[in-house]
């Protein structure tokens, strides 16, 4: 009877260990995707900064409107990437708890928080860019573009913070003795 009980305990331990390892691999994949999407948002924000600057300060209404449309296109892509990152960060946060590593959980929560901030700043900036594109005079166009510029800067900073947290979360998802585990 003791041998059977011991065999069952060993089998359960092996199955549990395999399940936890599989969950950690899923987590690593998701957090890597979060990092990738946040890098994309940061790069798009950086790419559109020149067009946003021209639209916000140029004396030509036609040139400002053309640059506003360029910003709107890139900003739309940034909003989509930020939305995807938030969804994946939420899933990664759930899966990080399955891994049972305190560091990974903490960094994933930070990555998710910054991804949400990035999405919110990007969406608000996009709304201002759309308002700028609809503006009928240069003053209103520039007003909305300057607001959008400030929000895009905040979005880029949040995206960079999310990339950093996601990188740390990925690194922390290791069951080596060097990492803090919730199982202690």
C-alpha cells in the first residue's frame, strides 16, 4: 500500500512539475509578445514625432494637414499595437501566477500597468490627431496636435517602461535557486 501511495505521489509531482513548466513557457511567449508590441508602439511614436512637430508648428495649413494625416496613420497603428499588448499582458499576468515566481509576477503586473497607460495615452493622442485632421483652420489644428504631441511622449515613456518590465519578467521566469519562489 505504501509503495502505491508513493508511486501516486511521485506521478502527481511529475505531472504538476510538467504542467508548471508548460505554463511558464506560455508565459514567456506572452510576455515576449507584450515586449514586442510595446517596442512597436515606442518606435511608431518616435517615427511620427517629426510629422507631429511639423503639423504642430508649421505656418502652412496645407503642409500641417498633410503631416497630420501621416501622424494619424502611424498613431492608429500604435493604438492597435497597444491594444494587443494590453490583452497579452493580462493573459501573461494570469499565467505568471501559475509559474509561482514572485519576481515574474511583480514585473508582469508592472508591464501590464504600463501597457494600459500606453494604450490610454495613445488612444487619447489619436483622438486629438483626429480632431486636428478635422480642423478648419491652422490654429485649431496646431492646438490639437500640440496636445497629441504631449500625449505621444507620455505613451512612448510608458511603452518603454513596459518593455523594461516585460524584459525583467521574462528573465525572472526561471526556477533556479537564484530566483524567489512563492513555494518557500
